[in-house]
C-alpha cells in the first residue's frame, strides 16, 4: 500500500503517512483511499503507483522576477576652474602693495581723499635732513594728463595737511610720491610725470608711473634748481621702495 499523496510505502493499518504526514483513510477492500482536505477532490497517484512509475513532486510555483537594483550614481565633482589671470593694473595692485609694504615694514592705509593707499617711510636725506616719504598707490590703465594732475594734487594736499613731525625746513622735509600703476603707460600720463612739479616749502613732489607687468618706472628726469641737493635722494628712494633696486 502506498500514500496517495506522496507515493511513499505505508505500513499496514497506518493512519498517517510517515513521509509527508497526510492522513490515510481506510477504503473498502482493504485499499487505502486518498485523504480529502477541505472538502476538495483528492489527488490520486494510484495509477502511477500501480504502474510502477516514479512519483514526481509538483513543480514549485514560479516566483516573480527580482526587481533590478539600479547602480549607484557616482557624483563626479565638477572640475575646478583656475583663478582668472590678472588682466589690468587694478588686479595687480593688492599683491604689489603687499610687496612694497613688506619691503619697508609698514602697513598700508586707505586715504579716501586721494582714492589711494598710503605707505610712509622715514629716512635720512642729504645734509642730515630727516625726510618723511609718503608713497600713495592707485591704479588706472586709462588715466591721462588730467587724471594724473588731479590725483597728484589730492595726494600732495593730504600729505601737507596731515604731516606729523618737526616743522618742515628745520632739518626735516616731506617727500610725496603719487604712484600710479598703469599698463601700458599712456603718453599723456607720461608727459605729466616728466614735467617739473610745483615748488613747495620743504616739501617735494615726485609723481611716478609704474608698469607692474614690465617693471618700467617713469618719473621726472630733470633736476630742479631749487632743492638741488635733495632731488637725487628723492629719486633713489623711489627706485628702492618701488622696485627694490639700489641703482
């Protein structure tokens, strides 16, 4: 006798299949009848058992295909654009000002009246005169004669008004350098710095053009008769402070 549920051989008078656990109901004639579950029809494999064919387990129910997991998106950082290169004198002014400030060990201050930065350097000039040198710095690649004149006059007026030290003329003097960074140098601006400046009592004015991209330095070439002994030192100071050159 065989289990009608799984086809396993049964012991005589067995009430349950020891293989699959299905109940075995006795059938007329000593043959076991298939167990009924839930009132539904019994599934019989008696024909297969009688014929000696092997019992085959039911195929497993098909499973839904697994939902594909999307590949993680790798965020590639955007390429960092290089800092824009300096294109004009105004872009170079901050770094150039730091260079000059470290050269004379002074901190710059902004002077609104002149629209420029100021660095002050004291040094001993000819005839043991203590010179207070006021270096003003601005940048304008388009400045011409008129703009240079307004700029230089504003620097000189501020320096004379705010000068601190011994009275000028008593072994003390004032040198004012209105420095304009410009590239390329404008002919009208160049004409202004080449002319002899106005005369002031114990105060000297030397407007300067400086090209920060080529290192070209331009100022008055002539030596005024008045204050003859001081002008050489005033020009040498401009070269030393603005370019670091002693020559």
